[in-house]
C-alpha cells in the first residue's frame, strides 16, 4: 500500500486549531489525533466523517477539555493522518480496525463516544463489538447501514466523490453546513489535500457504504444496532434541523434506543449536516450537561 503524509506546512495557516499533534502507529501508518484536557478525567472520543477531520471538533475543546480528556483522531486518509494513495486500499474494515487500534494503543476505557456521519457507522460498530469499553454514547447526524439498496441521491454522491477531477472538500463542507463559513475555515478543511493524490480516502469513503447484505461492514453495524437496542447506559441523540443528508435518521435512533428517551429531546437548530461546525459550542455544552446527568427527563 503506497502512502504519503500531507506536508505539515500545509496546516501553518490554520489559526483556530492550536492543538498538539499526536500519532499512533496503525499497520505502519501514522494516525493523527488530538488529546486535550485532563489526562485523568473522563474520556471523550469524538469521531469525524466525510470529508472532514478532527478540526471539525475544534469548538468542543475549550468547553470540554477543562473537565475531561478530549480525544479526536483523523481517519487514515484525512487530516494529519497518513494517506493511502490508491482508493482500492480503503475499506470499512480498514477504518474500523484503525479505531480499535487507537483505543487499544491508548488503553481507553469508560469512553463517552461522540459520533457523526461515518464516525457513527464505524464508531458505533466498534461499540457493538466492545460495549464494555463505553460508558455513554452521543449520536450526532449519523446512520447505521444494513446493506439495503441505496437511494439514487446517495449513488449520485458516490459517483461525484469518486470521479470528480479534484474533489472540492472545503466547498462540500460549506454546502452541507447551514451557517456562513469563512474562507479561512474552508481553507482549513482543504488543508489536508494540497493535491488530488492526497484525496483517495475522501473520494472513496462514500463508496464504502454497504449496498448489499453481504457487504463489508454489515455484520458490524447490525451487531451495533442489536447492542444499542439493549443499551442500558446513558445515550443521547442530538440531530440538527437542517441536515438534508441524514436528518431523517433521528427517528431511527429514537425508535432503536429506548435509553435515548431518558434524556431531554434536543434538536440543534439552524444547523446543517456538519452541526459541529454550525453549533460546536452549543453541542459541547449539551455533552457536558449530559455527562453530569443534567439532561435526564
């Protein structure tokens, strides 16, 4: 598997992400993560999706790091992590095992898991295999896939991502957010991808969504659904009101997880698919209150 690292100078212009880079080895590849806050505090593990990176969670850190240990990795192919240059080298299982590896290498336990977009498909899958490692779960604008036929709109997105001559990452994040986005923020989302050869992970991610019952990932996500249906520990669903991509999945999670009804039902208003970008401080405050058991009904 051929790989490259984005030159660190590509990130020099980012002014609102002053967090120390950390790396863990995954099959000889460097996986980047931020690890901020109280090293003896409760652990929050936040997973991003397509086509973002841990920068998406920058607004969470000032609110949560004074009390907790806040960890946010970049999937291989994203952010400051190493990037495989061939799309065929990426798979659901590849990403799934990278998160298992991170948790194992950092010896994480009693985790509050925060997931959005692909972070949910992968992170909830890991929770399904190792539920005892997780203390709570925070579900933001995500889904679980069981291999049923994909809608035409999603197939169009798969084709766009895979075949676009130079996938416009910053513009995609802006379009799927509800509030205005500055040129500087768009540039930060573009920073990991200075040339097309760095974008293989982002280009193929949508195509990794299972499209039949035997596809890679279906076993893990079906197991996750079973575990979440029986989940007795704290769980909260925080979806936004303007997510045209996965917004309707909020009903799926409320129906699946009886434990989610033990928390106040909260909708993040005037926020799009990337609700962390639109309302990061608000969501982080809710997570703090959730951990402190202030949102119980």
